[in-house]
């Protein structure tokens, strides 16, 4: 199963009978799955089925689903509202002779609000149901296109993440091989510092200082951090290879990688190890930023 991005866009349109419709679906990053529909009046029945299908197809992201639908090619029907017309004529008759004005014209009466009604032919329920089925079929197609785009972007992200992982693994190997990380080297540096302190002042207890130096050397060892970095990299590679909605787990591992690189940098008392730690932190941050886009 491939990795998927949380960002994507798809559009679809069609005509069935007298109805023309179009879908526009787009998704952006989110912590969970949030599907939002915007439908024209009269098409609410479409949302339930469409939401179910989107929930089954997607795991994360804010998804905006916009539908437009309209009847086309239906000739309008013009009707005279008889009750309104009769009321207007009765009022005009009452005012005749009371107001010095020209008699009203036919077009003037018909122009009054409510006298003329322009309507479309009533919708047939079977035609509406047929249009709903076509619109849902169009939604399936647009949803599949959205999913395909998200997977395509997921493939690209997977390649980028693999590149970052290779860099993390290479830096970890450099730290492993660095002469300055060996306990013997750490003890030697501390011993030299202790010797310098003793030479500067005879008041220092040499035995106590050497004991403290040994403790500091033990604390400065980055063996555990290196082992955990190797383990986390292996877990990340496995998740990328398995694919699917792995974004949350990869984000957790990115946090762990960041924690280990911070600890390694803090423990390093060697210039080379410090530089490696700083590079690790930079690469891990890039890795984490890219993981935020995964489903």
C-alpha cells in the first residue's frame, strides 16, 4: 500500500436529463478527518451517501466537497395569478373618479409584483432520483481522482523521506566511527583537564577528581543515543515500505529522532560530534516537516 499525502484536488462534471452538475473536491492537512459539504438546495439527500464513501476512502485531512447542480433546457411557464389580478382590478375600480390620473394600462398592471408568475416545469421525482444517482457516481470518480493525486504526492514524499533517512543513517554512522566518542578518548581528555587543575593548585584531591572524571566520561557516552537512532531509522523505513495511513506513527518517530539528536548534541564534548549532532538536528527537522503532510 502506498503512502498518501493529505493535500489534493479533483473536479468532475456531467449532464443527466435536464440536470447539469459538477463536483469540486479539495483536501488539506489536518490532525484528523474532517469532511465538509456545500450543496445547493434540494440535494441534501446526496450528502449522507457521499460522506460515507469519503469516510471509507480517506483517513486524515480536511476535505471540502462542493456540488453545483441546476436544471437546464426547461422552458419557463408564465401564469397569471388570478387572485392578485382581481384584487388589483378591484382596487383600481374603487379609485376611479377619486384620483385625477390617466387610466392604468395593461402592461402597467401586469408589471405589478405578484400578478405574473414565471415558473419552471415541476420536477419529476424519478428524474430527480436519476440525477442523484448520476451525481453520486460522479462523486465516486472525483473521490478516486483525489485519492490518486494524494497517493502520487505520497510517493514523492516517501522518496524525500527516504533521502532524509539516508542522511540520518549516514550521520549516525559518522558519529559511531568518530574517535572522540570512545570512552577512552573522553577519559583521556578529562584526565588531561584534571592534570591541568592539579598542576595549577595542589589543594585538589587527585583521587576524587579522577573519580568525578570517570563519572563524567560515563555520562558523556552516546552509545544509547546511537542505538536508538539506528532503531528508529529502521522502524521508519518499515513504515514507509508498508505504506497506508502512517502519518501519525511517522510523526511520533520524528519526535523520537529529534529527542535523540538533541541528547547526542548535548552530550558531545568533541567538536566533530557536536557538528554531527547539529547536522542531525537539521535533517531530522526537515524530515519532521515533510511527515506533517502525510495521511
